[in-house]
């Protein structure tokens, strides 16, 4: 199984670790790496750290999508993202950009970004046109119920799995209708984006129903509130600094159920956990 991207054909037979780089001061995980748009030194040092820990690819995001987050002005997103992106695309590994704005997508692709990772699944104005016009960029389509400001105030109702599956199938079909090759597309069920903790775990338990769509799956459980709820309770979730073991368990369960990419904050620990899993598979 291959994920075709702008510069790389990523072999998904081995699960890929996508390191999260939050170019924001307000990420939910508390690891924002860019307090001022012009101060990129810390961000690049963090990128280097993730690569040294074994990240297969990096995912750069300059706008927080945590519950309740306000939209970021276009120009500020550009100022945060582009100087860092211009450097890391020279490092020889696939670079993903987490954005839903078509203008940022185009600027990122012009700089050489390999993947567009869109929490809105290309529903924003011009987004579908930008990625479909590119000859080979990878695309990650995510399911989100409502929007960051309201998604956890009024989570999705009913059985979440068929609703997420239908949404992702339709989003992928929209790309296929634009003559975008299937091997460019990866799907993300959107853990924590407008879903209760129980619904998130239902998506993991029944992940095979999403895999049946025929596209590779990305799993993004790292430090999410559902992890905190399982370790504590929905009313009193475990704090972020206590969620690493739960995040590793969720990542391994997702891979065991067929996910091909895991998007994580804790790269070294995830890489080690996957090496043990791979040793078991090879035995």
C-alpha cells in the first residue's frame, strides 16, 4: 500500500509515525512552538528533535483546532507557517501541512509541501480545487462534526460509525470525481472532533468498518480528551502530562486494527512501541 505525495511514495506496509508540530501558542496539548510569527528557531529545533526521535513525516499546523478555538486570520497563519515550512521541506522527509484555507494550501504546495491535512475535508472555499489541481500531493480528509467553536458543546448524535463512514466516503468520492488518484488519499475519523469519549472508542472498536472504504487510515489519539476520560472520567479527565501510556495504547490498538499512519506528539515512545509490535508481527 502506497501513499502518493508531492515528492514521496510512502510505503504504508510499515506504520508511519507523523510527528505533530504545533506552530501556535495555544495548542490543546500545551506544546505550541511559536509564540511570535517571526521567531522560528524554537520550531525548527523541535522539528529536528522529532526527526531525531524517528518521525517518518512531520505535520505542521499554524492554527489551533482545539475545542473552542477562534479562527486565525489568514495572514497570521501564513506568517507562522511559511518560514518554518520553507526550511523543513529541504530535510528529505515528507512534510504535511495542517490547514483548511485554500490560500494556505496553495502557498504550502508552492513551497514544496507533500501533504495537505484538512480537518474540514476540503469543504472550505477553493480547497478542493487547489489539491485537485496539484499533480500528486497527498491528502488527508478528516471528519469533524460542526466546527471547533461548537463541536464539543453539541457532539454528534446516535451511532457515530456509519455517520463518519458515510462522510468520509463522500469526501473521498468528491476527490475521485476530480480525477484525483485513490493512492493520494488517506482518511482520518477525527477523534475528539465533535464526538463523545464513548463515540471515539466506538470508532476504534469498529475501525474495520472504516477500513472497508478501501483507503489507508490515519489515527490521531495522542493526548486527546478521550484518553483523559478513560484514565480518569469524562467529568475529571486525567491531565495531559499523565496521558502518554494511554496514548501509546490507543496508537497500538489503532495500528493493530489496520491504521497505517499515527499522528502523535510523543514520537520516541511511539516509535519504540511500534518496534515491539513489529517484532511480534515478524515472529
